[in-house]
């Protein structure tokens, strides 16, 4: 068994190679092709990857990057949206029955940086979690699915691709960078039944629908995940997709990934639903006590699809409730058992479905010669979930600010596009706590309000 990596845009060939890797019981390392080259190389070397499957563009980027001796195979890029052929789907009649503890895939949280960890999911984890998702899929009204979210994310590869393959659905693959109008036209033309989306893409779809004459009446289910979705956005989506059931779902890579899902039109708008089959959820206080309904605490999960560990041997976040996985998410349950998320316990920003670690962004910005220090935080935003804001102070106090374009250009050399701050604001100094730590603008209380 060896580690092989796929670093490519969404495509049919991507799904074919992923499936063939699992048949051979190779461990597939899924790496976001949008990461800076230096980060990709670090992951490949750290995990001792023996073979790479890449887009031609990625292969060219990695040329002369010190990856000598590693075999590289080029993947075919699709021209537009393409269907998955039946021969790939057929393979999952047997692959879907593998519940071994062997590592099937290693995935990195959306904002793969020096702070992120490679999550190892076994065949047990991916097949148990996909089975639990299949349990609530309306198989009488879902025969086709459109997938456009990045395959290197657990919610896409397990919650959409593997689920659809095991169900034998008609699967249509779109590049992750596809115009919203193209998505809407395709859904209408092909009469797609199910589409999974993050809040930022949903926002763009709604803007496009208002400007175009595209009518989408056939879509039965629209599942929203990746980051917190505002009630306002969900209500607007309901008015523009009148025939569709619009449901929030929630998960974390370490637990397979799906944790909860809305299933009924009577679920409370703004909740992420109730636990799926074989998953239990409790909200726990910092003292380790179970929270009463309505009280905010840290979300803990017990599941049969828990990861086997991290690729760098790091320990999971300390559990406040023995035997349960600590997600680090803040939330509460109502009397019906529905879960509501209110933010993160730590500093992590979730922007457009990507996990962004502010300390990593700060380290890059502070590499700019003129910058004295900086502080990065997330601001609630209807499109992105959270916009990334960077406050910075200057070494030379006679300067008023730096060019935002030049700062973004500098960050582009070291950060993925989704990690680059949306706003750069020059301040006199960075506010700190009495302990000398940077005082984050989005505290827990602000997230809750």
C-alpha cells in the first residue's frame, strides 16, 4: 500500500483515478490544486507520496520543485460539465462494501496551511458515513446530481461523489470554477434533481437568477454546507427555488464528514438539522457538563466514521466529554434536537466554505518589509459567511497605508486565493490583551450576536 496524490481540477478522470486507487488499496492524498506550490511540495514530501496525478498546469507549476523520482501522470481536463460513465459507477458495487481499517484517503482541511493536519479516513469511515447520508436521501425523487464543489474537500468526495456512486445516480461533474449562469442553465436543461452548494456560491446563484431569465423548476433538493448560512440567504433561496427542498447540512473532516442534516421542510430555518444515522451529538460546556437546550457550548460528536488519526501524528483537540470528538464549533440544540451553530471556539475563520487560519495569514503579511505587525479576523458576511479582514501597523509612522493591490500580490506567492484577506486596513497599533496576545475582533460574544 502506497501514498498517491491527486492535485487537479474537478473532472471525470479525477473520479476514475480516485476509484482505481481505492481498488488497488493505495491511500489517496487529495490536495487542493489552488494551494501555493511550496505548500503542495511540503505535503508531498511529508507524506512520502510515490505518484502524482495532476492537471498539465499543475505539473508545469511543480516542475523544478525538487520532486525528482516521483512519477507524474497527467489527468484529462473536461470541457465544461461532463457525466460520469457507467463503468466507474459499476466499480462501487464492490468498493462500497469495503469497511476495513486501511486508510482510504488523506484529506486536508479546506485552508491547508502549516497549521492544518492531514486527516486519515479509513474505508470504514468513508463507507459508514456515506451509508448514513444515503439513509436520508429521497431515492424516489433523486436520480441525478450535479457536483461542482472542490473534490479535495471531504464534504464533496464523501458526501456527494461516493454517495452518488453507491446510489448509482446520474452524476454530472462541473469544474470548481464554473460560471453561475452555466450551472443554472445546466440544471434546467438536464433536469438535475440534487445540487450541493456552499453559501457563497448560493449567493452568486441568486444574484444571477435575478439578472437572467433562467427558470429552475425541476430541482428537488438543494443542500447547503461549508460555512454558516444566514437565515436571510436561505429564505431568498426558497423564493427563487420554489420547487426545491433547501436543507442545511453540517460536518467536519475528522468525523467522516457528515454530522447533521435537515430533512424536512418543517425544520427550523437556520438550524443544521439533527444527527444523521449512527451519529450522536452533544453540546458540552467548557467544564465538561452537558448543556441544556438553548445553552451555547462546544459541539461534540460520537460516530462510526471517526478518523483513524492525523498524518503527522498530532493529537485531536482535547475532548471535554469522554469518548466524544470535540469539533471546536460553538452551538446549541433546541427542544426538537436541532443543532444551531454560532461560531468557532478557536480563531479559525470559515470563508466561502474554506477554513482559514489567521495566524498563518498574519505570518505572511508580516513578511512585508513595511509592516510592523498585523491581526487577521473574520467579519460576518452574507456572501462569504466570513470576510477575511487584516489590520496592520507600519514600521514607518509617516506613511498612511500600503497599496492593497501590492499586498494582495505579495500574499498570492504564499497563500491560497481563499486565504488572502478581502480587506487590508492600516491602524496605528494592534490592540492586545493584558497577557500580550492579539485581541481578536470577532470574539465568541460577537459571533453569537
